[in-house]
């Protein structure tokens, strides 16, 4: 007998288990933050009972078991799954993973499971959930891990954007794997992902990429990830600059080779040579530079040193991001890969600050020139410098972005996906 989900919903709250590939307190990243934000917003709803389950290293659990409570919170569970095969993106120990899933679902008793990124568990988590749980499965897509072996970035190992997945090209990037192995990898991942009832894509661009790759387009729903309720947008944007003060631009995020911080610094060097001292200032808010290759770290440090006092650099707590953004005139998002839906763009919109971003992927989709901000040619430091010079000179007027949808409204949209997936079952 198949129950009417609306009738079940009338009897008790919808029980949702959110599975994330990390906890923001333990692993910095946009997808982790999106998953926890959704959980916190669902907790505030009267008709949903969520549980947050985050992948963690065994040391974070504090014991030898597979599960633990995060800071003793009964609705925030840490899970130490088996390691995964990084090429095939499936678990090395599917039997152990199945036993863990059985224990987890017996504890949480969900009506629906929402997987926010399968990267830390393996894509075979989906068929195991379907077999053990017999409940609808929703999965949020965050990047292109199933499509691209290069960290899911769709950037060629030798540099440059990859415009489509093709076995022979994949073998060229990774000569240790034949094109035949890439073909089999794709078939395996498509088979695993066939167990998902609904995919959520935060951008149309990402949805189109996965549809072209082979996911059923009628199972992909485009819906933005909600920010925490504390990030509810207001009309209060950046404060007016002091007369004669510098134009302040801000970079918020991780310092890694894909985020384009080197492109931004190169643009600043060009701008600095064309303007009087003190006309422009760059705030670099972020970290994790130390985990990357020495060559990349040295190149970034050299550029920062060359810019001198024009650069202010500091780490920040995510709770501070809206206030920090309201102290800058523009937020710059210079990523060189096909970003899906950067959290930093959502935060800038919530802060009422215009965004200057690369003209590719979900970035260009989220920012409308003249309304929310401006585009520049991805990876092109000279074009970015020209845009910055036009902003400083007043040739480009600073827009006042409209107030976006609130976290509550976006969360309601996700709940509708749950009900749709349940009804389809």
C-alpha cells in the first residue's frame, strides 16, 4: 500500500535526514555550509523534523565507533564511513557501508533522505539507501565530480576550461587511465545515481551539464540553496564611501588555484600602476593558502607583497561575513572554473553589495549586469583591471541590487521537492 504523503504529513512532521559530506565546524566549504543552513532552517519549521548527518574523520568522533554526536546534539550526527575509490567514486567497503546505513536509518527513521554531496561516501550510497531505506532520495549537486575526475572542476589538468566530457579527452588529462576506464566509470556512476528520485541543482547551468551527461532531465529541479535564517536579506547595502576615500573591493573565500585569486591580484597590480596611491583597496578575506603547492603559495605571497598597503588580508568567521561585506563597495568573484552557485554571491546579495564576477558557469547566471553587478572575462586579469578602473573613475555606476528571496522562502521550495519526490514514489 502506498500512503498519500499529504495524509502522512497531516499526522506527524515530515522526518528528513540530511547527509552532508562534512560539518562546517570541521570542514570548510560551501556545500557543507549549505547543508547545515538547510537543516537549521528546517528545524524552525513546524511540519518538518530534520536530522543532520555529516561525514567526519574517526578522530572527530572521539571513539572507535562509526557514529557520534556533534557536541552532544542528538540531531547532529557525525559519521565515519569507509574510504572511497577516488577514481570510481564508490566505497572501498560497500558491505560495511551498507551496515552503517542500516544502523543510521534505524536510528533516524526518515520519511526522506537528502544527500548534500556524495563525495565523502561514494555514489554507491544511493543504491544502498534505496535498498535499505525504501524511502525517497533527494540529492543536491554541487559540482561536476561524477563528470570530471579533476576534482569535479571541469578544468583541464594542463589548464583551461573543459567544455564537455569525452572519454578520449579524459584519458589525455589522466594518462594512467584509459578512455575505456573512463567509459566504465561513467556507466557505474549513472547506475548508482539512477536510485535518486530527485536531483536539486542550484543553477540552470549545472542542471544542463548533468542533463547532457546523462541524468534524466525530468528528475532535476533547479532550486537555490538557502542561507541561514540569520542571513535574511535587507535593503541595507554598503554604506556610502567617504568623500575622497578609496574604492574598496573584497574577495571572500578560499585561496586555491580554482578561485582565481591570482587573477585578481594581477588585475590589482595593473590598476595600481594606473592610479594614484590610495585610490583603491583590496580586502582579502579567507584562508587555506598553506595547504596548496609551494609554487602556488609563493606566487600568491609575492603578488600580495608587491601590492603593499593596498591589500588588507585577514581570516574571518562566517558569522561575520555580512557585516564585512557591507564595508566594501564591490565583492569580486574571479573563479576560473564553472562555479555552480557560490555561497559568496548569495551572501553578497543578502548584504546588498554588487558583485563583479567571471562570465562563466553559475556565476554569470546569478549576476545580471547593471542590476546585481558586472561580468568580466574569466581568467583575464587585464579585462578585470579595466572594469576596476571604470568603477574607480565613476564610468561604471555602482548598482543597488534588489532584495533576493529569503532563506525561509528558499527552504519552502526545498520542502516542495521533498513532497514531490514522495508523491512520485
